């Protein structure tokens, strides 16, 4: 199987991960976002463990809500 960006795949050793979408491919690895919400790097030597999956089997993880941190008051400087 040829691994390309945008492919939907499943990992034979990680069935609990769900299907994944290939985000990046280099000569040595592929970065895949799986339905369980984790991105995993799969080494090129392990591409044989990836199988094509149905496009509708990939469920993107929910977007995390961005929470703004409250700002801190400025620090007081010591007088000499």
C-alpha cells in the first residue's frame, strides 16, 4: 500500500485506535491522526501494518475548546 497524505488507514496492531487520517509522510515515517484523538508516528519500516480503511470510518477527534488564561498583575519591583 502506498501511504499518501489524506489517506484513511487502520493499524493492524492498534485496532482500539480506530481509523486514522495520514497528515504527513516523509521518507522515514508517517504522522497519522487516529479517531481516538492521538497523533502517532509510524516508522516507514512498519507501513506494512497499515491497511486502507473506509473513508467514512474515520471520525475526527472533537476540537478542544480554547480556554484563555487569566492575566496576572504586573510584578512589583524591589526598591533599593
